[in-house]
C-alpha cells in the first residue's frame, strides 16, 4: 500500500485502522479471534508512528501474556485470582440463568469455571452473553466464605467489558466512502478482513465480498460449498463478534430457536449471523427441527407453543465438496454434501438466497493474507451491524426490472443479495447504472445456481431457470447464466460421426440422464458386440432386441443395411453417471442404421422413446422432464413418438419453444426422421 493511501486512511478513519501484519504476528502466539486482538491493537497501536506502534504492540503482547487465559494455564490463573483477591482476565464468557437460585451465573470457557457470580445488569445489557458466549475483559474477584462454600462459587465477575468498538458514527463512514473509487474501496474491505487483494482477480474479490452479506443483511440465507482450505468459515469465526459459528453436529430447537422451558431465545435471537460449519454433520435432536428452520428461513419467524417469534439472524451453511464440480453435476447435484433430510428437501433448499461457488476460490497460501492497513475488524463489524437497519434492495429499480421467469422467492433472493452487495460497495447510496447492473448480474447468478440444482432434484416444478433482467431505457432483455452449467455441451453442435447419437432416458438410479451411443461396423460374419454396459442384463437384452428386429426388417429401410456380412460394436456411455438404462432398443436401431448407411443423425438431436421386441412404439413417460434434461444437455432437436403428442400441453411453452420437435409413428419412420430422410 502506498504511503499516500495510508495517510488517506488515517485522515478519514482516524483510530479505526490497524496494520494487519501486527494481527498475524500476535495471533500466532495467542489463540483468540482476530476481533479481540484488533480491539486491543486499536486501543494501543492505532498510529502511523512506527515507534508508537512498536510500543503499542508490546503493550498488547503484555496484556495478552498477563490476562489472556490459555486453557493449559487455567489452574495458574485461578490460583492468581485467589492469591491477589482480584485479577483481570480475557476469556470467552457465557451466562446462564440458574432457575433454582433465581440468579444469573457465568461460565468461563478457557478458565474452566462454572457458576461464577455475575450481576444481573450484564446479561440484560449484553444479551449475547446468554446465547453462545462472547469474548470479554473481566475483572475477577475471589471471596471465600466457609459457611457458604456449598452454595456459591468464590469467584465473582465484578466488571465485564465485551470486546467492542465504542462511538460508531455511521454518517462519517458513509461520507468517507466518497473519497474512494469502487476498486479502492473493494481493496480496503478485503484488507479489513485480512485478505490481500493484489493476489485475487476481480471475480474472486467479489466472491470474498459476498461472504460478508449475511453480516450486513437481515435474514439472509447463504450457502457456500467448496474444497477444503479456501477460508469458508473464516469470516464467521474470526472477523465479527456479531456472528457465531456452530460446528457441524447435533443441535436442538431450544438451542437454535427458542427454549420453552426457560422462555429464552436461542442463537437466532442473540446473533446477527448463525453459521453452520461442515453442513454434512448437521442433525436435529427434534423431529420438527428442519421444519422450524424452513419456516424461519422463509419469513424470519417461527412458532413455539402458542407464540410467534421473530428474529433477524442470517443463516449460513458452509461445507466441503470433495469431488470436481464437473463430476458432481454429471452424477448428482451441488447440494449433495447436505444431510439427506435437507439435501433432498427442495422446499428447504429453495429458501437459499445465494449459493456461492466456493470451488472458484483458490486454496489459501500465506501470501493471500495482507500485511497492509485495513479497518479494525470490530469497527467494520459494527458498521455492518448498523447497515442491517436499512435495505438497498430497490437499488436497480430505476434502471432495470427482473425477467418473467423469476418467481416471488427468486425476486426476494435477488433483491437481498443486491441489497447486501450495494451496502458493502456503495454505503453512501451513490452509484451509476453500470455499478448496479454489475451487482444485479452477480445476484441473479447466485440465485440461479440454487434453481439449477433444484431443477435436478425437484424436476419441472423448478423449470424456470432462465433468469434475466430488462433494461428499462433500451428495452433489451439480458440473460444471466452460471459458469459451471456451461452451454449444455453433452450434445455438441454440428453433425456427429455416423453411428453416434444421444438419447435421454431413466438410469438405474431412477434419475433421468443422457446416454451416448457410438457404433463401429467392419466386414465380418454378423457378430454383434455391446460394450460399456457392465453386467446390466436388461440393457444388453434391449440392444439384442434392436439388432434382431433390424436384421428381420432392414429391407423396409434400405437394402444396404444387411448385417449378415458385417461385425458391429455399439458402445454405450452413461453421460451423467446415474447407472445404465434399459431403454436402448430404438436408439440402438437408429445407431446401427446410421453407421451401416454411413449417414450421421441430425445435428444436436436427442432421441426419446423406445420400441418393444415386436416393433411397437413405447410412449415417453413424463415428457416434460425428458425435454428439460434434453435441453440441459444441449439438444436443439428432439425425436418424439407421436403417441406422446397428447402430453405436449403439460410442458411449459417456454420449454417446447426451444426445440424443433420431430415426431415418428413407427421404428422405420424414427430412422428416417433421425437421419433427415424424407
């Protein structure tokens, strides 16, 4: 960072900045969250004078060495409190209501103390003490009463100061934003959360920014799945004292939402953001846990007993994807790491406002972490907390409107993502049409990723995925895609080789998928070989039936197809990894004819339907879903049995209009139509 940039920061954000390399150096010797360290650095080392910074750092080190409680030294600290009578500690403190004694008691995480006496004023003033605990600087006292040793702990929390920045003036923050370009501001935010922006391209910078939306936007449902080591949980664990990270594992409705026994709110009422690490391990003890979570994610409220409770916490789900995205998209869906009770519940997944593609963020290296100046994280956290009070969701309405394929949930999701990103980038409300268009496109992509996966899980209920926005001035409609879906490259544009074709049908797992057939013919004595099928006897039988039917009826198509003097090999490839299909008779017959006649099938063609051993046409089951899979695979023409024409009315017009539909009534007609022979 240039010296003039540092001076600029010091001018507009006095006592609000810190050198991030100081945080890194001290953190290596003290396992406390970044916001705790920077709170102390802000008090003692927020200066541009190198000598003052050095002295301040020494002060912070001394305070941590003297007052921070390391778990392995807990007994020493307890002894010191007893010997001195009073002592200051830095520890994570959680407060509980002891109903039997009708009083609040504190638990100290590293110190290992429970039942510590604490005044009622602290849980009333800092209610987050009651929900998961927060880091505090605590003046402890020790008072042992021989007559009272069985009733009360001798340890007393006399003065409790949660780690937080005082004196936030949000208007000063907004005014200072005007002094920075958008790129300068993005870099400042990234440095404030510890990242070095010069190490990332523009796309990765935006993905890092999006991780902050749950901290600046109320009731925002966010999902990020990706490889290990990409910092998915860093923001929610280290950066903000207003966020709590729940490790994957068993939880309860009482802990998360509302405890009816003690009549106290759970985590969603105490924190701005509740983040679940390792989503694969999430499990509710209560049978209704997922349903209550769904209600809360949809409306920000939930019912407990006869009461309706409201809370503004955002819900974050992060976890690991251990395979390449290409493999997952072929074999399953991108919500696969979720536990089954969530990952197969389309209503739950539809509540997600944003799916961040974590696989696009590179694994962290040491040089990804900045040594330059940024906001003290606790200051920036309080700014984000203050900005939660307003919405920027209507930022684009002056210039754009959303396309027709976005339903109500899609619209809410896009507006909330837009709101969060605009508050991060343009908190002063000053932006251009180009600025807000960039944010809108990003928001549409993040929501469309959710819908693309729901389409795989829930079928035609979620066919509306062609998200777009309309420029009100120019009247032009722009479509937004998701990078990993590509353009449907399973079925390529242009003519394939003779004997090569694609068919859509059900696989062994019961899912619909795309299958490719490749045929090779050589001189021989009528040998027929099938490969790629493994031990699937039904698939082999279907292909045998097609071969026998064609040998008996080839003359009705062409005398040139005689197979008695040729050896044939047909290889079947499962393009989606869903198990082999048994619906292969018609596609095998067309592939054999195409290869024998040395004539390719029509370009971008998908074959639907099948035939019996006697040549009768089998109607397509669930035509709409078959067409959707064909579209996703890249087909532009579809061969359909005439018997399925009656089902065209069940298919959304937006879907059928993307194809050239070609009908057939007999196996022979299917061959002619597929080869483009009139």
